[in-house]
């Protein structure tokens, strides 16, 4: 019975992508001159897509994390529905041998818009709630969207060169285009390698901080259960400000400084103005407050829980050779 319910739910959800595909296909056909068929697919696609909305509503209510992710893909679909058809039509005409300079120009403009849209919207549309729960998918989205943006940006250059030189220098244009395609593959590899390297570094630094917390906790336990008389501990200087746990506290704070640098580093690019930080500044500030409270005598549990959540998000991308 459970399997039947799952199939029914996801079968109804499949109406949404089918409807969207029909909408985009109808738009392409309408632009290509087949207006009747294009209009039929366009209108029919909206009907099919709306038929899947009740299933989508149930799907979102089943998990509180799904709504934020849906907003990202809705925004991307709106941008893509305007920008993607142009390059697709141009690519089809290139293979047919009927492409003109105007097609290359349209493709270059559309791809440039996709590059700008992915660069901006991937950061603006990123969910702001339940950040630690979403952290693993946040890192994945940052790498994927940056890779897509880089690839579309490079292909926009290829299309621009095609519009400018396809009629006069077709042979050098082919070799230049192939070189840029290879460059796109290299940039994509470096983007995902950067994400793995950052996750590996944060995982290791967080582990060091957790161990420093353990040592601090053990030092406090020894101090609490100590058998020496209070006046003897005073003579030894253990009750001076920070004297008994000073070394453990300093070690924990130094470890946190290292962790904080990683948490504030962009996942997808070294340019912070356009990159997505591993964690938002406000979340880093909240974790720092918990860490400092734990170091200066408060409960270690809240800080430890956040750090362990960060480790879990990074564990799937640990790669010491990245």
C-alpha cells in the first residue's frame, strides 16, 4: 500500500515537469513558425502543470525544507524559460547548417543573461531558514550553479565569436571554440574541487575544535572533583582569573578562529562579492556566540551540536587529495 501511495504521489508530481517541458516546446515551435502546434502545446502544458499542483502542495507539507528549494527552481525556471529557447534554436540550426549571424547573436545574448542570472539569483534565492539542516545541499547547489554559470559564460563567448567571424574565418573559429569548450570542462572540475577542498578543511578544523572542547570539559571535571583544600588551590594560583583552564580556553579560541575563516569562505569562487559563503555571516556570528559562551564557562552542548552538524554536511565531500 505504501508503494502504491508513493507511485501515485510522484506520478502526479511528474505532471509538473511534463507540463513545463510542453510549455517550453510550444514556445520554441511558436517562434519557429509552427504557431498552431506551438500554441496547442503551450496552453496544454499549463493545463498539465496546474494539474500537478495539489500533489506539489502535499509534497511540500511533508518536509519543511522543501519549500525553500522549490523557490530556487521556480526563479531559475522563470529566467530559463526566457533565456534557454534562443540557444537551443541556434544549436539546432548549427547542426542543420542553416544558422545565420543573427542566430549566433541571439544565442550569445541569451547565454550571457543566463550567466548573469545564475551568478546573482543563486545567491539571492538561497534559503535563509534552517541553514545548518540545508548545509549539504547548499554546498552542492553553490558548486552546481557556479559550474553552470561558468559554462554558459564561456559558451556565450563562443556564440559571440561565431556571430563575428563565422562568415570570414570559419576554420580558426572552430579551433577556438573547441579550446573554449575544453576550458569549460577545466573550470567545472576546479569548481567542484574547490568545494571538496573547502569541506575537507572545515571538517578537519571542526574536529580539532571539538577535541579542544573535550579537553576543556575534562579540565573542568578535574577541577570540580579535585580533593585539594581550597586554600591550597589558592596558594597554587588555580583560582586566579582563568588560571585553571587558561590553556584549554586559548586552544579552543584559536581553533575557532581557524574554523571561522573556513565558514566565511565562498564555496564556489574566490571572489566573495559574487560567491556564496559556506555559511551566512549571521549564522557564523550565532555559532561564534555559542562557542565563546562554552569557552568561558557556559554549556558546551549547543556549540557542539552546531559543529557536529557542520561536520555531517562536509563528510560526504571529504577528499584529502583535492
